[in-house]
């Protein structure tokens, strides 16, 4: 049996940065600890390095068989021989010197319930009196106290300070020496103390194991995570894992869509789960590199790049959960299961409608809460935690800025020199695409459905399941929701919709998934006493940046359930697309008068849009919204035709910019009149080249 005691200190440290070092005192430390501790933390002697190739070989072998080590720990029997910390020979009954450990302050006193069973006092009472200020307890007294003292030691002491009878006689003659059984250590007690080491070692070593199939790797890590939790659950460390609230849980670190693991609910885990998980994980490790080559990792990356991260993650998790304890020799992914999702992602990504949110800086501290990125002053700087971006201008003005999406401070990552690895060039390329196709993008936005523009900024993924926390939204200075006149339901507030995208979230945000799991098993009624304290899945700005005591009681409402949802989604994204349209016209149209003409049409169109949405959301029964919709459609088609005409003529030289630059204010007013002449008609050249009276009058003025 691999000795868990001898290996315990280094089980979590078997890597290049923390190599095992053996010392003259007989204890093993990692390279990091031996530099930090000139005195051995176990025996309090000076640490002097000593080569011990036998011990190093043992540790090297452990690194390549983590599951075997875990199994030996999981099925260990306290009656089996163990290795002596002094001579490294196996012994049936290892002992610990109470006298020496007390002098080294390695033992502490623990009070346990006294059930009346006779017990031997070999110094516990005196130590309890000294440390706990309690009177000594006589084990033979007629009326025993309700509690009694006993010695306990940290696991690293038990793992490195237990000796066979020969070593004890040679170095500890005349001392108080006791076996682990005499110290009242049971098999369960020892496993409780070492459960964190065993589970942590298994997780760490198998995390780096990778086969040729992404899905099989993901499944192996999930099995490993469940097995490690199982060990911690059935053998909780009494020191590191004290009793917690009944609703505590441990989220999965493999993927957010895996069900969290309960910390204290025995009905959620079966008694035989440990054996089943060990067998399944062992078989999965054997076939990790078997099977044909697959493209599951490529599909995963492709769908994340297309903005369908949540959808592909959920699909993969469902596949893994569906396997149960079966061994998968081939990749579990089938073309039939993923083809529909992939085709939809590719089709929707062609329009790039829902990706528009990533082209803007959502700085919550600005009055104007979003600005379009550029390659000059507003370079997009990526957050290393959540991968969302903020502009360089905002970071330079506020060194203590926290990410609006995950709450992490940017100052800890050192972004202020705008290094290449921190600039989000994908966002810059997307903005360039938007500017090049600004008119088409605006037309697609106008004609699309509200479901096509749903995007969760927290998940960085498309979503048609958006919701909002009513508890926090109604506290906003300009909320996007307000009570209706009947006060029986909520309705959208037009003036607060511009910044709504940074406060809404999807039903598949990590906090929402965890909150749903918690309430699924524990129910809302049992949590009423904690109302106002629990973060029940609220993931919008205030909760991310607030102090823990300011967290809200989450009261979500689906955006689809609020009247005028279709209009509200358009209003919430209108400013984004109109800024793209304006930036495209200003940046891509070089003809001065043609640019002025398009911007005039743009201004008319935006005015109609605002009037249309305000009227529509007010629920007016007049025909004005339909008339406005016709006008908006007309002007969008009109500016689209003008844009296409300019694109076809852009290679021709135009003198209007030179004329504009050398003109005075009066002349520029006349040039603007020329640009807006016959605005309802589509021009096929620079307005200055059109034949009308203003042009000739202008030409004579310029010549004079």
C-alpha cells in the first residue's frame, strides 16, 4: 500500500516549482517551503537539505498514478502496516511521542463528550488546565463531567512523527508514547484529516491529463471532480471544513452547467457512489486516447467564436450527463445532435447583429454609458478574467476601475501600457466590419425580430432567455422599468432603456444556475429568514460591484413577459446601431457634401425612429406609428441606395472637400443647401456636380 502518511506533505506539490526536498531531520518539504522556513515546521530543527533518492523515486512514481494513490487511501485499513517516519520500515503499530510533541507545541487539546466510558489520563487534563483554564478531570471519578479532554494533532504531524517500536526505544526512552488507537484515532478520523490532501492531489494531477478527444477529457475531469467531492463529503476535515449553513454548495469548476455539489445534504449522494465513480474513472483513463480523431474541440471553439458559448456548453454537458457510468470508447458527440445548433449559429453570425454589444465600452461611471471603440483613444482593453473590454480612455481616467462585468479591478493586471496581448483586436476588426457595412447593419436591425438581438454581456453569449432583477432595477436613478398605471404589472420606461443591456442577464448566467439549484432542493420557504442577505442569482452591475452586505434579494422577471418587449429590445439597441451608422458615414465617406447629405438623412431618420418607438410603447391606438414606420423604411432604403451609389463612385476625384476648406461661413451654408437639395431623390454623384441654380450661384461666388 502506498503510504499516505509519508506522502502527505508533498501530495499537493509534485510539480517543477515545488519539487520534494528531503532534510537531515528526516522530513520532506517542497522547494518553496524550505526557502521560507529555515527551521523545520515539524520537528523545529535547522533544515539542511539531504539527497534521498529512494524517497524522490517514491514521489515520482506517485505523480503518474494518482488514482491508485487515491484508491489506496479510500480503501485503507488502519490495521494494515504503515511506514515508520524514522527508519522507513513497515510496522504494524506506529507510535507517537506525546512528551516530545507537547514540547514542540505540536499537540492541541480537544474537548469531547464524556459518555461515561473509562479513559486513561496521560497528561490531557493538565494540558487542558494550562491551555483552556479548566480544572483537572479525574477519569475514575464517580460522576464524570459532560466533556473530557483528548489530544489531537494536525495531519502533517501525524504523517511525519509516527515511529515504530525500535525507533521509539532508541530516541524516546522514558517518554510518554502512545499508539494512534490509544490517542483515540479511528480510521474515519484519519481519513477526515487527510481527505483534503487525497482529493486535492487527485484533482491536481488528473487536471493536466489530456487525450485526443475534448469531450472525453471534459468527462474525465467531471468524474474526478465528483469523486473528490465525494471524499470530502463523507470524510469532512473537522478543521478545514467546519459545519456550514444547510444551503451551502460547491459549484463545478469544470463547467457551470454541471450541477453543483451539496456540502451537507446526504440525500443527494448515494452510499455506493464512491465505488462507482472510481471504477468509471479508472476505465475512462484507460480509453482516454482510444478511438478515432474527432472535431469536438473545433466545434466548441467555433461556436464560442460565433457567440453561442452557452448553447454549446449546455449541449456538451447534457451529453456527458447522459452517459452516466458507461465507458465511452469513442467521442460522444454525434453530427445529428450538434448540426442544428451549428447551422443556426452560422446563419445568425452572418448578420453579426447580436455581436454589436462587444463593439462598445460599457463604462457604468460615465453619464454616456457606452462609446464605440476605436484604434486611437478608445482602444478596447480586454479583462483577463471575463474577456470583456473597456476603452483605454476610461482606464487612464480611473486607475481603480473595476470591470463592469465581473467586478475584478483592472489595476491588478497592469493594463495601462496598452500591450498587444491586452488589446482586443477582434473587437477592432468587428468595428471595421460594422463601419464598412453600416447601412446594411442598420437595415438588418430595423427588420430583425427582438429575439435575434438578445445577448448576455456577462456570459458573452447569444441568449433568447433574458431577464432582469426587478428589485435592483427599480432602485436605479433612471430605471428601465416602472409600475403601470394600474400598478398590477410592470412596464418598460423608454428613458432608461439605453443602458439596459449592461443590467439584464440570461437565465444561464452562473449565479442564476447556482441559485436555481439551491432553491430547487431547499425551497424558498426555508430561506425567508435570510431575505435581503442572499445573492439569489442577481448578476447585474450593482451586485457585481457592491459590498456583500448590499446584495439584493433577487426577483427576476423575464423580458418577454413585460408588455412591448419587441419595442423595448429595439430601443435598448437603437443607440448602438445609430452610432455605428454615423461612425461609418463619417469615416468611410470622403466626399464632403455627400457626407453632409447622408448625415442629414440620418438625422431625419433617427427623429422618426424616436417618435415611432415612444408612440408605440405608449400604446397609442392612432395610426401614427404605422405612418412613421413607412417613413422610416423609406429613409432607410433611401440612404442605402445613396450609400451604394457612393461606393460605386468612390474612386472618382471630388473637389467639394477642397472647396469646403477654402470657403467662409456664408459659402458653407450655401454648400449645405446644395447637399440637401432634392433630399427625397437619390443622387448618383457629388451634389456639387448636380445641375441646379444654387450650384451656378455658388460657382460664381467661389470664382469671385
